[in-house]
């Protein structure tokens, strides 16, 4: 993967951390998944690699469709506030990314840029889950983490396993479907997809 | 196909087919189809466990499937608890409606989810490959989260959401570790992730160590090891009781087995001492975090949930000590904990029917007005506390002795002290729950009590037999096979 593409993927991830609107975040994550699918297809060396790239692209489009249906069915009266300002979120995400880059040794992916991009996406995803209150944003954080790991799998010197890649795509889609059921029910129950209302279980 | 492979296929395939079957059969046949399918699956799983444990030296290992003593033990536990959960489900469903799926589709969705959950659960210990094991563990999240939120009540939604999000994030970090591990292997590919090839091919180095830590920490979030256990008390307390039983008695130890296999496979690369110390560390921290909660007056299912945290800590310590004594303790503990904990959760259905307040508050004096229910809860809590002749008393002694045998005296001593403190907390809860001052005087038989009492009688027989077996287990081929692992 070229340095420009790696930075583009990271920039899309950072944008997900700071944007306010759910639909914009969905578009950014989808663009990222499609970009990764394109990279995987361009670097495919055999039919298995090409199939895995296709599965990645299909997963990206399927999740986008699911998320946009969720957004349209559960219109928030106003965007759910994050509780942490965009600058603070970006700072936390970048700090976490730098910490991960420092902690994790070089792992021998095809380029150092890919390694850093992978870790940055994992960190950004974790930061989104930790700092956003909207259910859909938290789910997008998980997808961001998985996109980072997909990037790493694509850039493995020996290539990724088709079976594992298809399994991961299927698992993530299942998790997203279950999360969609929860999101809709939370919205129906509380009139908002704000996880701040889910704080009754404490000891 | 060998008899083990046939039984494994049946144990996984029957509940998977059942899950599909209950979606398409007429509404009036849903419960019968589900119970028949889960009974068949339970029988196949128990038969596989018997075959695997009768000849523990015989291994069946391929890149995708492993049937060894550990898998046999775990599949047997899942079979027993899956079957018991299926039998306990009609009584639960008679007392509730699903807010998540509505009254029309609730029963169908419940049994489809339950059968799918059992199918994936049985497959987890049989996975012969780290990648496949990860996929199956992740799949258990999808199947079980929907069941956690089944009631659709705000607290259940909160618990289900927290469970879905935290375990998915944790497993994301595990997957990152798997990619790091793949990059460290010669050829840098995800194809070389079978347990045997990991042990043989993964080189020592910083990357492998970081990968190992990421994988285990990610799995810890699913096992419910402290300090990444936050979802556990909520999900266990808000799920339907038969599902709580499966989560605690089957899911947690099944994922723990995966963590143990990872540790065993990577021992040559990360070092025996390092790998085992990580497990012991999680065990000690889990005990330390759980004990204060066992001293507090908690709602029944929440108390059982914190007890799960304690017992997963004990099992982590046992596999970390890894001596024959400790591993014998682990085997007894996994089975004893599963039977007693499942029984405790099943008792929640009549308990909540008798005293709805028990959903959010500690209950007292149940045996005064509901002797059968009080006895069932007492058997469960007494066993979990480690009150002799509980098999957990013996297994904890074995684990502690195994710690000293392994030369980890400080960890073993710390374990003994914390288990003693945990015993005092649970023993107090036992006295208060059964014999304290009764809040209700209603002596009418609690709804759903009879099947729970039948399960209680069967559980008592199993627990006493297990306590007797604990005396001869350390010298058997089963423990030797557990110690040898797949290699």
C-alpha cells in the first residue's frame, strides 16, 4: 500500500472520531472499507485474494446500507452530544495511536506506513467507543477497529487466509445486525440512541 | 469418519439444524422441535465427552478440529448445561413475554437464539485453529447478546449493549494479536494458525510476546476476567435465567479453554514462566475484585455473576499453575461450577415468580416460606461457596496444592486467603438467603419450581459423584492428557 493511500485511510478514520453527524460517519467508514477493498483487489495475487477483496467490499456496502437504514428509521431530534469535545477526542485518539505505535514492535508488514496506519485505526476505533455516546457511533468505532485489522491482514507478506477473512466479514456483519436490533429498541424505549440513558446497572 | 468425529458433528450440527428448524416450523411446534433438537445435541455432546475421557490418550487433531481430553470435558459440560437450559426454558417462557421480539415471535426467537448459541458454544472447544476459535468466540457474542436483551426491558437493553460492545472491542484486540502473530510466523500468513503449528513455527521475540498479550487480554474481556469484566455482572443478571446459566457455566470456561490453548501453543515462544504468569495474574486480580462483592447483599443473579468472576479466577490460577494437582482441580472445578451455577440461575425463575423484588434486591429467608426453592438455592450457593462436601471445596484445595507444587508459594497462599474470604462472604449469603427473616409469607408453590427441583435433585447426584471422583482424579490418564495438551 502506498504512503498516500495509508494516510488517506488514517485521515478517514480520524474524521470519524471528530464528525458530529451519524450519516457522515457512516459515509466515512464506508469510503474507508471500499478503499481497503480496492487496495486488496489491486494487490491480489490469486483468486482467493481477489475473493477476499470482493468480500471486503461487499461487507462495506452491506454495512453502509444497514447503517443508513438505521439512521433513517431512528431520526434523532438533535445529534447526540459526545460529552467530549471534538478536539479532545482527536487528541485522545492521536495520543492512543502514538502510544500503540510506541508499544507494538515492528511486525514486518509490507511497509512501515501500513503498520502505523493499522495501529492508528485500532486506536481511533477504541477512542470512538470510549468517547462517543451515540449507539451508532460506538458501533462505528468497532467497525473502525476491524478496518484497521483488515488493513494489517491485507499487508501480511504471505497474504491473509480466505476462510478467516470471510469469517471475520460475516461475524462483523452479524454483530452489526444484532447491534442494529438493540439500537432500534433503545431508540424506541428512550426516544434517543444516547447511551447516557443506559446507566442504571451499577454496584 | 471416526466415532469422535461423528459425535462432534452431531453435537454441533443438531442444534444448528434446530435453530433453522424452529424458524420455519408452525408456531405450536416450536417448543417441541427446540427441546427435541437440544436434547439430541446434549446427548451427542455427553457421548462425545464420555468417549474422549474414556480414552484420553487418543487424540484427534487436524488443522481445523481438535478432540482431546480438554475438548471432551468442555463439550460434556456444554452438553449438560445446554440440555438443562432447554428443559428449564418452558417454565421461564411461561412467566414472561419478550419486549425485544414481541409476544408473537418471542418464543420462536428465543429458541432459535438458544439453539444457535449452543451450536456455536459446542464448536468452540473443538476448534483446531486459533483463527477458527476466534471466529466462533465472536459468533457466540452475536447469538447470546440477542438473548441477553430478550426481555426488552431498559436494564436488559443496557446489559446487552454493554456486552455486545465490550466483548466485540476486546475480541478486536485479540484479532489484532492474531494478525501480529501471523506476521511473526515464517511466510507471514494466517494459514499457519493451527494449535500444533503455532507451537512449532512461531519464533520467540517481542512481536510474539505482544501478540500473545493482545490475544489473551482480548479473550479475557470475553471470559470476564478482571479488570476487563464490566459486562459480566450486568449480562448475567439481566439475561433470561436459562441463558445466564449457559453464559456462566458454559461460555466463560469454553473461552477460557481457548485462552489456555493459546498459552500452551505459545509457551515455546513466549516462555513457560511468562505465559503461565499472565494467567495467574488474571486469576489473582479476578479473585481480588470479586471477593468484596461477595460480601455485599446483592440480588440473587448478580451475586451468582460475581461468583462467576471468582470461579473463573480459580480456573485461571489452576491452568496457570499447570501441575497435575492443579489441573485435576481445574477439571473438577469446571464441572462442579457449571452444575452448581446453572442450578442457581434456574432457581431464579421460581424465585422471581415468588418474589419479583428479588430482581434488584437481596432476598432473605426463602427456605422459611418456600422450602423446596430454598433447598435448591442452598445447594447451589453452598456448592459455590466451597462448603464441604462440595466438589468445589476439593477442587480449590487441589488448585492451591498445585500452586505450592509449582513453586508459586506466594500466589498459592494469596489464593488460599482470598478463597477463605470468599467462602465467608458466600456462606453469610447462604445463611441469609435461606434462613434469614422472610419478607413474604406466601407459601403457595412458586411458578416453575417443579422442573427446577427435579434439576436440583439431578444436580445433587452429579455434585456428590464429582466430589467422590475428585479423590482419584489426580492420578488418572485424564489429568495426564490435560497436562500434555495437544502436543
